[in-house]
């Protein structure tokens, strides 16, 4: 009986600590999102509108362009970011001297404000910027980087540069959790570096990989700040993302379309996370 009372008191204490955070999530996230769902079925000026808002959003050319660009951006960035960050994390594990300094260097882009990144963009990729000046010095033709198809490559580079260090640290934490005795046993058996990578490292990194993949997908939506500050509300077509659409609808007070688009995006992201988790659980 005493044990049960102690367990009950412990559970009560846990809920008391969690209660303020749960109230904050309810007030600032769940209730506002429920209101967005309600508005997605209503007209901008009030009144039930059924699924008309969703039909308008899905048939909107700007939304279709932005959705395609966003999907392409995620499909290009995720493999590059995950492979590069994992490779660097494995390399750092084998370095003895200067490891902390290198980690700090990779994390430095996260500490740079978005406004400073934008100034760097303009300094480097402007038609009269440093990159074109270097190309002219090499007797090569320059280009207007942010007003041609190359703008997409610049956006991909910025995303990877900004998030590489964050993923490297997460991979490093996952690698540190793998027991060294497993590698020592593999060395005794004569396993090579590739065999240890495929048979030991990658299987033991599965929980870490799930977390990094989900966070990297969510971080793809944060690159909008730099694109917006450099190119404005209507950038070059290849970097016109979903956030641009929502921002323009917000300025036009198209609350109905913005709400429907937000619900669709939330459902897609939620579906992706659930499918990913299901596939992870099956392979485990």
C-alpha cells in the first residue's frame, strides 16, 4: 500500500510539472490550429463554404508551382544534407586533435542572424558581386544568380550550409552511443571499413537517423526567410515556395485559402512523419 501511495504521489508530481507546458501547447498551438481548421471550411467574411476553399487552393497555379518547388527542394536537399553531415560526423570521430574546434566551425552558421546571411548573399551573388567578379577575373561569363534558374542552386547551398553543423552534432551524438567493443570485435574478425559502416554504424544509427530526417524536413520550411529578404514576395520562379504563397495570401487577407493551404500542408507533413515512423518500426 505504501508503495502504491508513493507511486501515486510521484505520478501526481510529474503531472504538476507537465501541466504548465501542456496548457501552453493547448493555448498557443492546439486551439489556434483548431480555429485554422474551422476557417478552412468558411468564407473569408464568414459563412460555411464546405470544400470550396480546398478546391480553389489545389487548382491555384501559384500553389501548384510553389508545392512543386517545395517538393523538389526537399527531394534535393535531404539526401545531400544527410549524406554530407554523416560523412563529416564519421570523419570527426576519427580525428584526435582539434575536434571541438571543427564542431564549433560547423555550428557557426546557426549563430549567424538571417539578416547577416542575406547581406552575405547580396555581396556574393549580386550581378556585381564577388562571385561574378571572380568569374570575370578568370575570363568567364558571370550571371544574375538570383534572377535565373541558378537561384534554386543558391537556395540549396544556403540550406545545406546553414543546417550542416546541426546535423553533424546529432550524428556525432548517435555515433558516440555505439559501443566501441562492437568495432573492436569486428577488427578481430578482419572486417574492413565499409563492412563496419554497413553492418555496424548504419544499423545502430537508425533512431538518430529518424530524428535527424524529421528535423531536416521541418528546417526546409525555414529557408523562406533568406529567400524572402533577398528576392521579396515574388522571387525567381524556381525558388517560389509554399511560404511565399501563404505570405502573399496573408497580405491579401485571403484567410480562407491560407487556412485551407495550411491544413493541407500540415496533413502532408503529418502523413510523411507517420509513414516514416511506420517503416522504421517495421524494419526494427
